[in-house]
């Protein structure tokens, strides 16, 4: 069994003894800590929005979470089956004090998690996360007396409101999409994307939708992370049905992968690149992605006259940097698109609408559109260390060795070698250094990674 307690949320496998897996005891404890953190000292009532993906454990977890919050005297707006971006938007629209999304994102069906939001519908900060873990550890929370219990209100309108806001974005051209007569394939891994994406596509004027795994019963038919090795079936479906494009999302619909008409992968790193390219053509400005994302975003940003900025890895860090530099669009290379005019959160539904508009107005095939962007290839590796090794010291020595190169030490060590780069980050949970490298060929990216791995081994030997 696994239970991961971090500043960004509580994630684990369902079952097991308390503290070993995401047991009912742990769910109640961390929900109570979150409620205590939100609840003001004044007698004024607050509310929290709760939504979930379609995992088999979702109903059970939802019952525990909503009962705990009402037991603390907090009102709950329960969205039921929903998406992460829908819950994020609902928190702000409904004036709630926070929100909890019950989803383990791309983790397998045995997992679930509490993803925690602030009153802006954004993930809680590192400081708030530390506060929550402290409260949970001490058990310093109090439940309400019987006459102060919270109430639960059910709201099934938020997804449609979310889609309406996407349709009304100035960058979304539903008429162009309708006139393109697209045939679209969808793999929603039997989660809530199976509800949301067909609804969005129909609202955009798409008449032919090939649905693959769109029954939201939570029984994932394949690994739910939208990586190429997990997308063979939809790739075959796109080719077989002569679809113009295929879309794949993770269980909570904040990551988007795209399949071209020839069955090839558009590339998850290029979801943000293509959408940003289109948005920048309408509204020039700055962009942000995390340090482990492709250089292609910098290329298309500078070509459009804007400035690209990198942030530490993690959505909360990307959002903070976007606000700091006034970015018009940003996100992460895992298929996460953040459009501030909609909300500050990764949103696969917004990504689909923007991409289809871009595709329709370009007059190109999906593969042809992909060919307009620079080709970069990424190599992802890791090196296992023994527990007694000082990871920070190793990273510091690597930075020192390459001090004449452009270096960013905000989140581990990122070193630039012209158009190539390598990013080294320590794991927060185990003695591992993750090594991401990028170049204009797979071979070069691999060579760069192996060079840095050899450097690390030499430092260890010394």
C-alpha cells in the first residue's frame, strides 16, 4: 500500500492500515485538517466545492469527504462526476473558500487523492500545504456542534457553464470548426472526459464523434497516463475511421494528448506549443512553461515577438510565474494548457477548443500542422543513489562543473548547451536524481543525458 503526503495533496492506494494506504481514517484526517485550515475564527459560514473523477473508489471517498466537511460546520457544493478544471472554475464562480478534487490524475484505478484548492480555485501554496500537514499531524481540528453542522447542495450545472465559457472565448471559432466538418475520435479512459468531451465537441459543431472508452465507470482499460505506449487503440481507430484528429485525456481531464489523422502522435509536449502558437497569433505576449518542457515553446514565443519564461516544475509554480510576467498563455509539457482569460489551471477542454480552431483556420491536416513546429526530442532518465548520499551536494558540483554555461538552479539544476539542455531534479520521496535532456534528435538527447550521468558517477566515486 502507498500513501504520499505532500504539500500539493494527499495521494495513495485505496485500503490498507491507516497511514499505509489512503484509508477512510486518512481521508477523514486530511479533510478535517483542510477544513480547519480554511475555517475562519469568526462564526461566518464558509463553503467548499467538491468534485470527482469516475474512479471506482470515488463514491466512497466523496461520502467521507463531504461528511467530514459538514461535520466541521462547512457547507458543501457537490458537483458529482466532474473534471479538475470544472471544479477549479466553480470554486471562484460560487465564491467558495476552497475546493477538493477527488482524483489521482494519471495514476491507475487503485489510486485516489485529495487535490486541494484555495479560494481562487488554484492549488494551495507550499506554505498552506505545510500548514495542512502540520494540522493533520497534530490532530488539532474541531468538529461542529449539532446545531452548527454544514449542509450539502448538489449542483450538476457547472460543467455546462464551463463549456459555455470556453465557447465564448474570443479565440474559439465554433463556426470555423463546424464548417471544417471534422470527424473526431476520443479516448476518455472510462472517466469523466467521457461526459465532458462529447458535450464540448457537440457544442463546437462537431457532428461525427468516435467514442472509445467514454463510459464513466472508472474501470480504466489501459494505463490512464496519455503517453504514446498507452494510445495504440485510439491511434488505430483514427486511421480506421478516417478521423481528422483524436483526443486523449487523463481521468480528471487536465492533460491533453493529440493523435494525427495518420495515427501518429502529435506529441504531448507539442499540445501547449500548438495552442500557444495560435493564441499568440491573436494576442502577442509572454509565455511560461516549467523547466522540463520543450524548448519549442520558447522558439514560437520569440518568433511572435514575446518573451518566454521558465518556472520550477509543478502547476502552482507555473501559475505563479505566469502572474508575475503577465503571460497570455502557459502550461506544462505533459499536455497541460493554462489560459488565464479562462482560469489559472490546466484545462484539456480549453485545449481541445483552441486546437480545433487552430486546425480549422490553418487549413492543414493535423500532421501538416505538427510539421510547422521545430522538432525537438526528449530523453527522460534517472539515476538511483544510496540513501546516505548528499543529493544537493552532487547537484551543486554539477552546477560548478558547467558554471560557464547558462544555468538555472531554481528547481534542481538546468544547464543549456545552445539549443540543447539538461535538467536535473531530486526526487522528493526517494534517493533519485531525475535527468531530462532535449536536443534536435533522439540520439543527441540520449548522448547528453549519458554524459551528465557519467559526470554524476564520477562525482560519487570521488
